[in-house]
C-alpha cells in the first residue's frame, strides 16, 4: 500500500498549479472552472488536488507550523540545480541548500504551505 493522493487547500490555485507543473513534473489532468480546483498527476501517478480555500466551510485556512510536503531528488547537485531554477523563476526559495538531519536540502514557503527539496546523505 502506498500514499497516492493529497489534497492541498491553497489561496491561489493557478499559481500553485504552475509551480507544480513547472518545477515538479506534474500535469494538470482536470482543471475546473473559475480556477476553484485543479487535479494534477505527478511522477509515479501521484494525484495532487489543489482546492481553493473558499471551500473550507469552517474557515480553517492555515496549516500547522510544521506541516510541509517534500520532494526527494537524486543528488546534492540536483538539489542545488532545483534551488537555482526556483530562484531564476522568482520563486521565494530564500533558504540556501544545507546539510540537515542526514539530508541535504532546503525549505521554502509557497502560497500557504512549506515545501522541502532534499536528498539523503550517506554517512
């Protein structure tokens, strides 16, 4: 069994969709009218649903402080390249890649959630 679907509540569906399409190899498979919701398919057929916050009927529009999603890349060079691509695309990846807990990577805030880009470091 594997996790294969995640729904993220976001403020800006088009911008978040563009981030995942441009930098993380996702493809939009089912856009909805008025940019209220987008279904994206990623590598290994992972399904990511981006839903506008207006659907949060109870008004909860924030994630816990430590909530984040992560992408594992193949090497430190790939992490550095991704960081540079994000910066060149005006994505606010202001934290430089660094060694952290047996990984090498960085975090950045986009829309309402934190994203980690990392690679394992062998001891």
